[in-house]
C-alpha cells in the first residue's frame, strides 16, 4: 500500500497535487477578495450593480402664481415612491459592453446632475434594454393606462446613503410640476431621504422640457430625431392607488451643501 501511494505521488502525481492545491487556494483567495470588495461597496452604499424600477406617485396641490397675482397654479403636494422590481445589472443589460458602459456612466453622476447620460448610439440601445426590462417586470395589469417618462438616475453619496441605479417612472403630466424650486420646496414625502429624488425630478423636468422642444424643432425642420431621445415615453398601466402612509416635509437641512452649490438656497 505504501509503495502504491509513493508511486502515485511521484513525478506527475506530485505536480498534479500541487496544481490542485494551488488552484484551490487561488479560487479561495479570489472569492474572499470579491466578498471583501462587495463588503466595502456596501459600506460605501454603492449598489450600482442593481437596477431598481421606481414608480413616482404625485398628489397635486396649488401655490400662488407669481406671474399672475391672485391666481393659483398646480404644484406637487406629496411625492410617494413605490418600488416595482429590481434585478442585477448584467441581467437587465445582457450585452457585456453595454452593461459596462451603463455602469461607467452611472459612476460619473454628480449631486447636481444625477441623471445617467443616455446620449449617443449606446445610450439609445441602453434605453431599449431598459424599456424591455420595465415591460417584463410590470406586464399588463388591469389599471388605467397613462403615458410615463422613463429615465435612469443614480444619486451619489452626497445625496443618498444607498446608491443603486434607479429607473424613474413618472406620469408625463406630473413631471412638469417639478419645474420650479419654489413649487417643490414644500413637497411632503414618506422618507426624509426622498428629498434627493425631488432634486432629481427637478433636473429631469428641465431636461425633458428642453429635449421635447428640441425634438419638436427637428421635426418641424424635417430632420431626423434618431439618437436624440435620452428619456423614453412609455404607455403603461400602473397602479396609482395609495395607502395613507404618513408624510412629512423634506428635511432640507441635510442637503444644505448641495442646495447652496445648485444656487437654490
């Protein structure tokens, strides 16, 4: 028996055993390094490897219209955010190159510009992939249909402790309500951290208005609008019913530095 073991471990047997042990050690070290990296990302709040669909339900109120003294104009009274699903980035965007591009663009956001760039050919393909993901997760429920604006965002550490990639869905008729800071400052939310989303919706409303005006001008001039859209308008049937979860004013003090940088305070 001893002679058999000696023969098997001699020559190539030793090499095979050493290679097996080294391979196992390398796999263990690689796995441990990945777990440590993931833990560091969690501690930083970095969740950009996750894509979350969030439906934004707006309850309307009224504020004085400074352009027409004595009149009132609609404004957002309450903002409620509902998650509709999530998945890993590489499942949402199966193409490896596009997934890497999406992650790279998500890492370039700033507190003033939280929308993820969807410009160019690659941005157009990303929007197509994201549209398919939304359709797959939402399906075709029996709720009233409406047009919704879809845009991806990622609010950085200065605004949010948890930083996934978020697909914003908001009714096209509600988005313009976030056009003015004076109208948005008094909006109430369910969580104080949702104040970051109010700032994102303000940027989204401005860019959507400018983009739609640009597209309309191109069409009047008889020019192509290919790859111009950075937000998609989707026809969806979403549940807009709400339960009356308590709401509160946004604690804007926690966003003081960002508000000053944006010239809002």
